[in-house]
C-alpha cells in the first residue's frame, strides 16, 4: 500500500505511510469508520472498504501476504557513497535469496547502472517517463547477479521535468506492482522535492553520510527538511498550522532556531487535535542512518551525535543501523565498475555490510545472523566467480606518439594502455 490521505473528524491529514497508519490505528487515532482517499475510485471511502488496508491489519490468509519493502537511500550530500552502498545492498539481499529491484531515482544524473558494470542500458526511466514503453515492468533490466534487477535512470539528460507529488506517488505505486521482495531507490544528491518526496514515499528511508563535518551537516539538514516536508504535506489543508510550519524561524537555513517541541506547543494553542496528530507523525517518522567511510573508532560516535541532535531538536527517533569502515577495496571496486561486496566478500567493508543486512535489514537474531553471514559469504564467492570482468584498462588504446594528446599529455607511457582514454567504453555509450 502506498502513502494515503485520511479524514478524521471532518479534517484531512496525510499522506501517511503504512507504518504511520498502523501506529495511528494501534493508538486509537484512526478507526475502521474513518475515511481514506481512494485514487482508484476518486473519492473518500471508509477504512473497511479500502482493500489495501488488509496489509496494515492482516488477518487469516492475508497475514501471509507480506508486502514488498520499498527502501529509499538518500543523504543530501553527494560523494558519501549512496550509490555504492545501494548496489552492494542489492547484491547482498539477492545473494540471500531475495528478489531485488534497484531503481536509479536520480532523475537526469543516473550512475547506478555504471556501478553494476552496465555501460549501455537497453531501457531507462526516460523511456517510461516519455511513454516510449507503457508498462514499468518493461524497463526492468537483468544484472549479472541472480535475483537482482535494475531500473536505470535517465542517463546523460539535462534532467526531467519535475513531476508533481501525486505523480511520484503513482510511480512508487507502479513500482510495487513489480514482483520483488525489496525495491531499492537510489536517490540523487541534494534536497530537492524530487529527492525528498521519493524518500518519504518509501516504506523505509536510509540516510547515508560519512564522518566529515560538511557531510554531517548536510545529513542533518536533509533529515530536517524531510520532516518539515512530511508535516507540511500532512497539514496542508490546515491554514493556521501551515502558518507555523512555514514560519521563518522554522525554515531559516542554518542552525535550528526553534525546536520541534516548541512547534507542537504553538500548534496545541490553536488546535489541540492537530497537535495530537503532529505528535503521531513525529513518533512514526523514523529514518534510518548508516555512517560510511569510517576511518577511526571515534568516527562511530558521529552517528550517535546525529541521533541525539534529532531527538533533542526535531523530536524524532533515528535508528542507527551501523557503520561501514573505510576500505581501499571499495575504491578498487568502483574503479572496476563492480559492487564492493563482490570485489572482495571478505574485506572489512563487506563484513560490515553483511552484518548490517542480516541483523538490521532482515532482523536476524545474533545466532541466526552468524549463519546468515556465512551463507552470504559463500553465495558471494560463487557470484564473484561468475561476475563479468570489464577490464577497461586492458581495452584502452595503446599510448602512441600519433595520439592527438601527444605533447600536452602528462601521462605519456608509450607501448602501454593509455591512462587518459581508458574510459572510452563509457563515453561511447
């Protein structure tokens, strides 16, 4: 089920994810007699008439029909390893027998396919967006890893027109029609509406950052903007609450000028019901955090610092999934256009990610996690042996004095592969 709008006591709220709606039901804030907006019927319907509600309160046979998980990977700052993380996360889940589809949701700046060693995707999101193909399933591409598929972003375009919010929800809804256990959204850098809305529309959002001060700052800003966007969407029909949410002291760049607990107090002064609903949104909004490229033991504390700041200033709980150690094997894998989990399954970074997948993503116990990681390592070694090698350096033209770079090139190495033109297979897509 996608995020939905609800009507409680003649007031509209939302959109709420399945997890948020479940929390409201558990706390008595939403009942079977309240209304949900049905896009299929283009009208408000009671919760009992909303078919997708069986995924929120599953009973009987429906309890066994576990819906697929859509996981968005974002973070605000570029260069922190979101795409590299997403590709290896997909490889790891697929190697454990899950059906996984990775989606490059970076509109106009796609590179997930390149990390997977796919230099020229047959179809991209651009083909679906321009209706060159009608069904989103037609742009799902195979990868060299069993059980892992890919929807490539629009490669090399100036960018697609900004889709409306409802179009983004429709895109997520169409993704859910794909037969898969996990759908991973690799989001672009920055905090545009495209990035934020895809992040909020997913079942789970993972924020990736590294321990550098600028990355930490951008990470926290990203978390803050996501929260404000969710609140504004939830209360956009309440003008008095929107005045508070759009105030300068709350939206001014830089440090937090007013903590969220004070915002709730202001809302309670004008609308006690809205304040209660806002507390529900804050309680259900739980982004996850991964600290990447950790070089020192003290760096791990940066994740805890983000947790503490979010709790104190934003009144939300962040789940710290763990960290991935800085590893030269990751850089080597990127240069060879290969997920690092396959480059060296026994590397430190691979072991960190294997633990994160088995314990945090799949929810295995400590004992089960041990056996799951052993299974994963065995599967990865088998996948590694079958994974195609591109060997771009070996395909490069041999350095020659006839090259038009000659005389200006700092890498003259006659008789050996050219250090400048070794990426020609990528440029000639």
